[in-house]
């Protein structure tokens, strides 16, 4: 076995994946597509409003409370851009999804998968909480039954 194990790929040490550069690229790309189609801009240029919003998003991202293990921003449960800017950000991200799928299919699908991953993690979390609540309810019902039996 030892002889063969030489040829097996070495296991990589576990490392935190830094998703921020990839997400920044994705968001920038989405903003470009959105702004070009909705605000009559072209090339590397964005309109002043989109530029400002993008700048805010990029800055806030660097200060994300989740650090490099952060979930993707348009799925975050504590978006940090402020109510109005978050709304605008979501609108841009959502409205461009179909167009993004056409112009950058792989990036969009990867983003979609990432957001499904976040949904799944949230679902698992919620399930754990629900199970705990159910277990508690069951336990208290059993206790009530026991009490009834004793009273008889
Ligand atoms: Zn714009």
C-alpha cells in the first residue's frame, strides 16, 4: 500500500477560500451590463449613480463582518449598504440575471450555485431550530400526559 500511496495525489491542507475577488468581479460585471442597458453607457464607463453605488458596495465588502468566509452579498442576511442602496443593489443584481446568463453563462451559473448553497445552509439551520422546537413540544406533551395519568 505504501508503494501505491506515493502515486496518489497528496491531500491539500484545508484552507479558507477567499470569495471576495471573485464576487467583486461578478458584481462589477453585473453593474456594467445593467448600466449599459439602462443608462446608455458603454465600454468601461458607468453612469455617476452606478459608479457611486458600486464604490459603496466595494468598500463595504472589504469591511464585511463575515470576513473572507462571507456569503454572497445579494443573499446576505445583514446587507451593509444601507436600506436604500441595498434595494438598488438587489434591483440591479436581479434585473441583470437573465442578461448575465446570456453574456456570461458560466459566471452566472456559478453565482446561482453559490446562492443555492447559502439557501441550503439556511434551510439546514432552520431545520435544526425547528427540530429543537418540535422536540420540546413533544416533551411537554408527554409530561402533560404523565400528569393526567397521575391525577386519575
Ligand atoms: Zn448606471
